[in-house]
């Protein structure tokens, strides 16, 4: 006789599918994209997948044993987390990246918050963001057949053309799980079995597409929208990350709001953010809003009474804000005040350090100058807007006239920022002598990929600009791009061209 009793409060709702069955279905749904990724990137991808999955499962197993908890690693959720993490990173990433990421996802994000069903953000995405912040170099190494190049998403951010077909099939450079075909096959199977909710993934894609069409700069051009939908983890996030039961709202209307929020934030980060691949952050931000959505957007509950709602509207029934919402608001307020206080205390030192760095950069590009005269009035007329139409997203930050000890003009220096670097802004100073030739360039902000992107800061690349007297330098003709670092090379060239143009047209008056 079975002596087990299942006790719970009503209403009693049961599902024929267990957690283990759902996790196995998700693993199967991820297989098409995984297999395509391994075929495309070879054994490197296989080792990353195995290392990530094994580390996730082993971490939860050890945690269960040490804390004397049930063997939750057997339900497959740890394996799903490890596989999802592996699909969001490059096959060329060193193996310590997926191992550390999986340990962080399971131990910190999942187990330390109570295990499955208790984590407040998606563990795989949290781990990916943790790796991007902690090991940016290891997470931004992309190569096919040994050829290093930028991802399609980064190419789009730089305004370059991409091959949509290769992106859809999964043969483009990027992360292991980049095959849109494989992801759609798996995602639609989960949707057909009602394991994931259509309200979420449809609203994610709809919100993303609508925002990109309205504010992406090219309207609702089908090729432009398709390229952005096929890049940057949009499809993977919509079908497999955003639909996580634990971190998504419970009501259907709430799921729709949640999906639209993810799509809009993802597109906003894509259009105005410094990092082209930032869709992960949009899902994590939306995860934080899930408790608030569940509080105020609810399905019609059992024993629903219209009289209670009417009394609230009439002010007879008190309306209470949940304590967690109040606590979260207070914490956010205190954190904001603390950060504001720290900024206020350090602002003068920061400004002084920036001024010293700028002066050092000006001296580096005009070493014969003994003093500098500011041209702030000419810079202010630009009102912080993008400079010109031929230099990409480039901004003139400052301009100076260099003079010798006798007060004679020996050259001009201008500080320029190009927002189209591979990993963010590229800021440099360019010096131009009185005969119109480029004297030298010096970087004040360069945070590109270690090992490759940072080669732009080496003399072998920087010295190419010295002595040039062209009105507009052409990458590949006047300046040789660094192999595999085309985006950064182009950003530097645009910045130099903008600086020279500003000096010639605004300061020298040519």
C-alpha cells in the first residue's frame, strides 16, 4: 500500500509533465543549434559545451551533497543552464570561461538563492554577463577556420553589410548557438508542446522589430530588420531565455508586457549602447521587473469578487504596496544616493586626471609646443552632436592651438571620440602641423579586445598616420587595417579624419 500523502492547499492543479521531463525537452530542443554549432566551429565548440555542462552538473551535485539536500542535479536543470551558457559564448573562448561561468550560474545565482524556482534572474544569462564583465578578452575571441573577425552584430553596429543567409544557417562568425534555423526548430517544438508560452517570444520579437523599425535609422527595411533579428542572441533569448518559468511573469497579459519590455530594451541597447551584443542585459533587467508585473498584472483569481475592486476604487478598501516593492525601492534610492555622493566627492579629482591625460596627449602629438590655447568656442558650436556625415558616429571633444615659447603657432591638436569601436568608444588626440600634415596620434581611451584590438595602440599601426597630408585617409589604401581588427581600425581612421577636417575647416579656415 502506498503510504505517501500529497498535502497542499487548494485549488489543486496538477500537470502531467514533471520538471525532469520539461528539462529533457529543452535539452532536446537545443540540440539542433548545438549540433550546427559544433559542425561549424569544430572540436573547440564541443569542448566548450562539454566543459560548461559538466561543470554545471558537477557544481550542483557537490552542493547537494555538502548541504544534505535532495539530488536536484538529476532533474536536468543544471545541464540546461550549462548548455545555454555554452551556446552564448565563442568556441574560441578558453575553457576556464565556461567552467567559471557554470560554477557562478549554479552556485551563486541558483543554489545560494534556494535552488530551482528560487533564482530571481536567469542563471545562464547572469553567468554570461559575469564573464563579459570579468573576462572580456576571453569572451570576444571569434574565429572560423583560424580567421579572427568581428561578429555580424558588431559589423551591423559599424554600418557594414552582413550575410543574412549565413547568419540564419549558423555558418557566420559568432557564438556557438548562433544558428537561427536550429533555434527556430527547437523553439517552435517547445511552443507546439505548450512548454513555452507564445505570449513571451512573440512579444519579444515584435517589440524588438517595432523599435528597430522606428528608431534603427533605416525604417522597416526587411533586410535591415532581418539582419538584426538574426544577430546578437535575439532568437536564442526570445525562445529559451526569456521563457524561463522561474524568472518570467505568471499571467498571460503580464507575459506580454514582459516580452515587449525585453524587446524594446534589447533594441534600445542595440541602437544607443556601446556594446553591439547586449540583448542579455535586456532580459536580466526584465527579470527584475517580474515580481512587480506579477503584483499588478494578474489573471482573474478564483473566487474573484468585483465588489472588492469597486471598494478599492472608491477608497473604502485600503490599497497597500507590497513590502518587497517598498524594500526594493528604498534600496535603489539609498544606492543612488550613495553613488551620487561618491561621484560628488571624486568629481574634482576625476576632472583633474582627465585634464592631465588630455594635456599629456596633446604634448605627445605636438611635442614642440610649449603652451596650448583653447578653441572651446569652436567646439561648443557643435553642441555635442555627431561631427559631419562622413565619419560615422564621431564627436569633437576639444581643440587646442599649440604655440612655442615665443608665442608662434606650431600646430593644432584636437580630441576626438568615435563611438563605433568594437568594444565601445575610441578616443584619441591628433596633432596637425602648420603645413597641414598629421604630426602624430595618441590614445586617451582604447578598451578593445586584448591581443587583437589593442594592437591599434601599438606604434606599428599609429605611426602610419604620421606625415600624411590627405584630406581624407582611406582604410586599406592610405592606412593598412590590422588583420581581424577591421572595426577598430575603421573607428580610429574615422576619428583621425574627423579631427583633421575640423582643424582644416574650423580652426585653420581652409
